[in-house]
């Protein structure tokens, strides 16, 4: 299977605004930079993934992506995740890929083994592989083969919505439970669950190029 990973990225200086009570703007920017770079490095280590494709309206995020050998799509118009992902999927389809794996850039515990596990389940298409968040409400990894098989339903209850989409089109649905993929960073308690000390994260502004 020819597989591309799609990574949607908010502007690095605007992402994780819900952490503003505990992290400075510089620290949040450095955190976003770190997580994006780590995600790209992990995906580049998985032979089954031919390319990573970063979709963002942030020139800095797109520059980081290209530095890691990823392809890029400039997001345009009003910010809308599902539209941005659909556009990125159309780019992948133009290269005749057989599957796309959507991975957000805010999974602090993500590993190469996690990606391998999701990818190896993408057999006998049409297939949709979903890894939910720890609340079983959001979608933290989504593999679709063939691309465009279902519509993107990111937003409230996206896990349930993506499951319903897969059932609607008659695809094989595989729920891939992975504790290290289930944690994303949205709130201060997520930093603690990820093992990050807030003081250390605040010092990350020294690591940022911005």
C-alpha cells in the first residue's frame, strides 16, 4: 500500500491557547515546535509511509515540515480543519496513494510502534482504522483506505462520527486502542499526564527559534 501521513498544524504561536494560564506565549510556541518536529521524525522512521504532508496556514510550520523532508499544503480561506484535511487528501490522491493516515501534531507519547500498529491494520480495503482519544470522544489517529472513502468529521464527538461514516459506506472498521496515542495536549493536566514539568516547559522558549 502506498501511504501518506497528513499532519494538520495550527499556527505555532496560536496553538494551545488553553494552556495560557500556565505557559507563556514563548513556551507554547516552543512546545508546538517541539511536538511538530517529533511527530515528523517519528513518521519519517516508518518505512510504510512514503511521505508526510503538513497542511497549515503558518509559514513557520511549513518551513519546519520541509526541513524534515515533508511535503506541504498552504491552508487558505477561513480556518476549518475538515476542509484543510480534504484539500490535503486531494493532493495525496493526485499522487495515486492508496491510503492516508491523519495524525495531529500534539500527541506527546506517540511512538514509531504506535504508527506501525495502526498501519498494519490497514489490510483488505475499504478500511477505516481509528485510534480514539482517552475520553473516547476525539479522533487521535485516522487511517483511511482508499483516501476519500469517508468525510472528515473532526470536532465534537468525532470518534463516534467517524465510526458512523465508516459503517455508512460499508468499510471495515478497526478500533485501534493505544494508550500512548490516546493522550493529546489541550489542558494543563494533559502536560502532567505526559510527564512534562511546567517549569521545564516554560524554559523551552530558549529552544525556540521564534
